[in-house]
C-alpha cells in the first residue's frame, strides 16, 4: 500500500460538536480540529461512535466533515466513518467524503438485523464503490455492532483493493495479530480499545484510534513513543494512568462523551456542547467527578510527559 505511514500513529476519534440548541456547530468543529493539530496527533477519525453518528442525520455528518477538512488544511490524516443503517445513505456519505479529499472512509457492519456474511460484504463493497479512489477501513466492533469480522469475511473483503485497514475494537488483542498475519505486511490494523493500546501496539498494531485520545493525547503519544523504544514496562505505567481516568469518567451519571466534553471545556476552553439524546446528559452531581478526572489527567501528564 502506498503512503502507509499516514495511518501509523495516534488518531483520536472526533467528538460531536453542538451549539446551545443541540445542532452541529461548524465553528466548534473547526476549533476542535485545530486543537488536535496543536496536540501533534497523527489524524482524526470523524463520524464514529465518539461522533455520536447513529444519532445524527446525513446532513449533520456532512457538515461536520466539511468543517473538519476546512480546518485540517492537510495537516491531519482524516478517516471518515460513513456507515448508516442503510446502503443508500452510506454511499451518499462515502461519495461526499471522497469529494472532500479524505484519506480513507470506514464503516461498521449493518446493525440490528443479523445479516449473512455475504450481505455484509456486499454492503461494504457497495459503500466502497461510491468512493472508488479512496481507501476503505473495516470497523470491527462486535460488542456494539452485534457481528464480528470473521476470517472468511475478512478474506472476502481483501479481494477489494481499496480495503487497506481494519480498525479493530474487539477485546482480544490476538485479533490484531490474526488480521496482520492474514492481511500481509502492507495491511494496516488499528488498535481500538483505548485501555489496551500498549498490548495492541506490542502485538503489531500500526497505530491506535480511540475515543479518549482527545482529552489526554499526551499520554497516548507517550505510550506510542515508549512502545516504539521497547520500553514496555514504562508504557504500561502510562497505560494504567490513562485507564484510571477512563474508569473515573465511566462512573458518572452522564454519558462518557458528555464527561469528555466537560473535561475539554475545563482544560482547553473548548465548548463542544452536550450530547444528543437519547445519550444521557451530565447532571450537577457529576461535576465533582469531572474535576477529579481533570486532576488525574494533569497529574499523569506532569509525571510521564
């Protein structure tokens, strides 16, 4: 694969950015994009779980991606998740993403109905056909999608030359090894679970895409640096610190992404709004825990970075 290097590194999943009325706010999207550039990450993964994609319209998702691309100015690798729960809208988003010049598009399998693997392959290939000049990333997240990327399905998808990577968010890190071995030297596999970045990189992942990278990119960049240097024990200490923050964030009443946005507002002055219903919003009682998580992040960055 040409330009494999652009997919190697730390790629935060991009957060949904809303105004006071809960609508996508292009200006806030651009501010978040510029923040990512300043932090020195490799790229952004737009329109995935962290972007609240299943609760957004096609127009919402197009608007977000347009403002990301405007602000990125070629300084970030941009992977656009384009899957909807129907083929037509997924193809519309794929064609739109290609027209903007993204580096790659990505898609989960269709959810709710348990489709046979040949139908999943057709769905992905149909989406890819709408962006014929753009790399395609399979998003494997069986715990949420309800279907796993099996080796027979993976082999079928490898027949499509645009399929260059898997974003592997299944929990067993051995899956990364299996996809790397089957995909070949030039095939890219991203580590998905944030809590396992050290393990994923150690077993062969080319980089990581994660939903909590955006609030503490310094820690994940340090993990990548240490693993590359063969300092696995030291990387593990940073991973433990990041995981403690994640556990802390998940203890709030409000949704994780609401907690993340509250942390970004405190730490970086970025007001990205709340989360879209039915995701639960933060309640006043959550703020003490949010402040505690901010302190944990600051302490870990000071200690390790």
